[in-house]
C-alpha cells in the first residue's frame, strides 16, 4: 500500500466515523441539540479537524439524509428492473426497505424530526427522491390491485412505510431476525390485502 493510498483510506475512515457519530448523537439529541465539536469529540477528531471532511453541521446532516434517500431509490429500481410477478416484486421492495430500516434506525429518527433543518436545496432533493421512490411502489401495487387508484396505492404504500420505519421503536436488538420476519410478514399482508385503502 502506498503512502497516498494509506492517507486516503484513513481520511475515508475518519469521514465514516464522523457520519456514524453524527447519526448517533443527532438521533439521540436532535440536530439542534448537538454541536459540531460534540461530533468531533465522539469521533476522536479535533473540532478544526472536522472541517477537513465537512463544511459544517448542515453538510453532515445533508449527507445523513440525502445519501440514504438515493440508496432507497436505487434499491427500488433494482428490485423492479427485472419485472415479473408483482407479488414477487413487492416482496423484493419490502426486503430492500427492511435492509435499510433495520440497518439505519438513527437516520429514520433524524429524518422524522430534523428534515426541516436541511438547507432548501438538499431538502428539496430528499423530497423529490422520496416521491420517485413512492411512485415505484405505486406502480407495482396497481399491477397487483388493478382496480386501485393511484391515490389508494399511495395510501397503502405510505402505511407500509410507517410500519417498516417503526424500527427505531419496534426493533429488538436481541432478536433482529425475528423482528425482520414479523415486519416482513405484516407488510406483505397489508400490501396483498383486498379492500379500499381510501
């Protein structure tokens, strides 16, 4: 490994450590309840050293919320790329969303509480990305339930997102496989159920 490569790896590791600590602290105390220095100390990086990685606390928040929205959208696109039976595609969408929600409950907490703290451009990007994500689900749901309107499919999708994003409150650290199985079964039952969701 060259010295340049080693430095680049170290920088990347520090950046990831800062993001992890920022997520943990902001989930616990809120965006406004955490100072940039607090994040640096938790990550073992001096206050001024944080600025080598992020322009400020807003930039950290943007990274924490924009990147996961993009990952969710890309996961949904992969799940639907092959087409096929809508029941199987929905199962793949649920699995991809569960991968995210079980791995990143802190991000879910931050988004629920602090999305409005993002600068306008990043907030708009998150919202646009999320709308695209929802519309992928709506398209698959309307294939599964051809008589459903787009509004009804959207209501059904948002209800399932609420269930899957309940992991900061519902996931049990001592039995993640059981939590996943339960949430998956409940989500698939809700998506498959007949009836008028509104």
